[in-house]
């Protein structure tokens, strides 16, 4: 039991290879095995990705974790290309990466190395999660790819640190969802209806009475019911939804704080800044600077421009013969 308690302290993941792929519409890839854990982060487009006996529908913002040694197959949608970034990694450095095969393309063949470390105990990484609302995820994928491609001094440390942060973000998101936040399907019917009503009119100036009237309850009864189900008041939930919308705008390269405020339904930019700082603990301008730069050097604009020129994949330790 003590080993399990300290399992997270021992994680030292190793990125074997990474990159970005663009798949055309109606593309089908046959069954194959992989030899490491695989993160897939969808940037654009849609696909069906089969892992073992289960199929996953992937859309922008989805992060899929594929375990090693499982038969996989994929098919893209019939309208738009699919673009995704990937990281193949072990949870510990096991060596011999220059001799380990990339894939086994034969269905039912290709046993993966038994020494590939399993996911550590107490680490909660879901098989699939949509995480497009956290801009750090795309930036961390960019950073892993750029550092692995350039291989400047110390790139090994930057790559490992970026993957560690990515794992920590997903682990924390999953842990909060599992322990504290009920899904909408678990909310009482009036609460689900109110959430849908508020999110559909997130930029409007809604009062508690208007929201309660939409679900056919008195404001007092509705307020108590909503707080018991969600842990926050309806107006607090609405304000947080408005700030989520504002943060989406702030993550865009050419957007301004004023545009974010107006999009989220704030007529006064100064008031928006005060509310944002009170709830998020940071000003909109500081938030924008933080999400557009992972380390103060690699900006989102520069990273995306560079990523589009990359061909990949890029190996941390190149296989023999490459």
C-alpha cells in the first residue's frame, strides 16, 4: 500500500516519438499495434478510432489515451481532413529505443515489449476526455514536438517536463470530475434545463427570476435546488459560463480584452476586468499573456506556424537506420 501511495512521486515519463498528422477525408488505416502509450489530441476534423473492441468518436479538443499492445484502427470523416498531434511515451525510461520497432502492421501479430511500464497506480488518466477549454494542452503538445524536432541542449528535460505537466493537467481534471463534479445527467431535471438555458443565452443579462421562470419554479425554490445540485448559485454559474466564453476569445491570437468582454455580455471593460480578476485570480490581460506562451519564448502563433512546416514524426532517440 505504501508503494501505491508514493506512485506519483516516481513517475518519470519518456517521450519516444511525437508529431502532427493530417489525414484526408474517408481515410482508413488498418489494424496495427503500438509499443508505447499514445496520446492523441485532435486539432481539426473527426474520426472513429478503434482501440481493442471499443470505438471512440474523436472531435476537436478530444484527448485519447491508447494503451500499449492493443490492436487499433482508424477512419476519418467523409467531409473534412483530420489533423491531430500525438505523443508516444513510456511512464519510465526502459532503453533500447533505437532498436524497438515503430509498429506491428500485421493484424494479430507483434507482441509489444513486456518491460513497457504500465500506468502507475493512483494515476487517473481517462481513456478519452475533451479538454479544448484548457489552452495549455495544445501548447504543451507544440512544445514537446518543437523541442524533439530541434534537439537543442537540454531538450530531453524540456520534453519530459512538458509531458509531466500534460499528465498532471489531465490527472487533475479527471480527479475533480470523478470526486466532486456530478455530470449533467445526474442533475435534477430543472437544473439540467436551467444549465442548458443559461449556456444558450450566456451573453444575455439574465436575472434569477428569468432563469427560474424558464424552468417553471419560484426563484427561492430554484435557487436552493440549483445550489444543492451544483454547489454554486445560478448567477455564479452563469457568471463562470460567461468568463469561460471570454477565455475562449482571449485565447485567440488577434483578439482584444474589449472583444472578450463584449462577447461574454459585458458592456463595461473595466467591470469585466474586475469580475475576471475576482473569480479567476488573474487579470484578462495577464491570462492572455499566460496562455499564449508556455515558457515566455514559444508563443502560440510562432508554434502553430512552425508546426505547419513540420513533416515528422520526430524521435527523441532515433531508431537505428534513420
